[in-house]
């Protein structure tokens, strides 16, 4: 199947760069380019593209406002292009919340063709993203409980929904979400404002405490859990694992070694296979391991591979994962 893409950006240079990056792939046809939201709207109607690439910052109606209109009036896969700055990070997270498939940096178009093709096969309509049941007020976790979560494409929306089901005094929770380095601090701060537990970027040596969620910093180091009686975060250098740094596999393998059957793992929506082998290592030592099901996943990639290699105790809709994680950790 040939993926038909429409490129929208006010910069002629960026339009040419994106068109060139996509046209190198034989499975993608760039059917048109537009420099404003009104021009893009007319071309969407005339050309009916499979995927739209969209600049976040444009004159007139900016990319976020246009994305909001698209998702309300004519939902379709949209890949946003942004600068890797603090301002860009805020806009990127807002775009993902509005329903963008993924946000990529204009500075590195190397993944663009792969992401556009994945977007074309993603769930276009509303997904099974019902809000989780509010946690009980009297929840108490086992002292040794630990939750580990991995996510990639679609993870911003999925993690926001999942953590909304966590109580203030949730078990210590460690997360790897594939995301550029400039975005993770902003994402952690946004989650911290939205949910009951404290959410922070993981810091080297930070003790794992109940009521706290630790998000791996993007881009530079792997996040691991170390320590038996007193578990803490460790940020370590190293090569990419399963194509990523930080890697979900690297985190899950460390949790298997450190927490064993006391831990619970979950792998959410995302492209690729990162996390499958690490989650299997957790299951092999007795941990309960969950995967987001296909219907509620934006991209049923990472959970599908985990299921295929026998890493999952169960597959569940996203709306039920928080309750099951908490149940397995309850005192």
C-alpha cells in the first residue's frame, strides 16, 4: 500500500526537506504541499491524504489550532514537526494531547518516513480510552511493591489516562517513555499537575518512595532500579538497547533483578519491540506483567511483540490497567 502524504509548513525550505525525506521511501507518495492552514484544509478535501505532516508554529492559524479543528471535524493521522526547545516541548505535548500521532524534531528527519507509514496504519477513530475508575481512598500498597511501565508512540495520552487512576499513595512507579531529552521534564511537570501522585524526572540515586512516579530523562542515559532493601534510581551510560536510550528493556531487566515477583510491569502503546524481552524477564521471575490491548493502543507494536514472546500475564484495555496494577500491589 502506498501512503499518500500532505506536507504543511510555512517554510519553503522545510517543505522541500520533508518532501525529500518522504519521497526517498518507495511506499510514500507526497500528494501535495501547503503553506497555510486554509490552503491545507482545501487540499485535504481535494486530495484525501492518508497522513498529514504539520508544522506546530505557522502564521495565521497556528498548527495546534489547526490540529484541534482537524481532530474535531475530520480525524486523520497527523505527524507534527517541532523545534526541540522548551517552548517546542510545551507545544509538542499539547499536540499529542489533541490527538497527533507523533511529534518529531525538524532537526532530524531520519525517522520521518517510518513514522508516517506507521501513522497510516494507526487507529484513526476514537480509541477505547475511557477514564479509569477512581482509586479507593483507603488504598495501601505492599511495602515491597514496585510498578514499572514502558511506552512509546501514543504514550503521552496513555500515561496521562493510566496515572489518572493512581491514588496519592501509589506504589513507587518507574517509567520509560520514548521522548527527546528536551521534552521529558515538561512532560513530568505536566503529569504532576494532572494526577494525584508526585511525578518527577528520575535523578541518579533518588530513593524510590510510595506516592512518587519517576520518568526516565530522555535521550542520554538508561534508567535502572538498584538496591534490595532500599531501592533507588540509577542513571547509567551505555549503548542503545533495542534501538533506544533510555530503553524499556534495560529498565525491565533491572526491575526483574532487583524486585523479582514483588514488581508489576506494563507495556503500553508504541512502535517497535523495546520492552518485550525485559518484560519476559520480569514474568520469568514471577512478576505479573500486563500489555495494552490492540483496540486501545494507538500503535499495537510493543505490546504485540511482548505478547508474541510470552512476556504477558494478561492483555487489557488501557482503562483497566491502572486498577489491575494497583490490585497486584495491594497490601
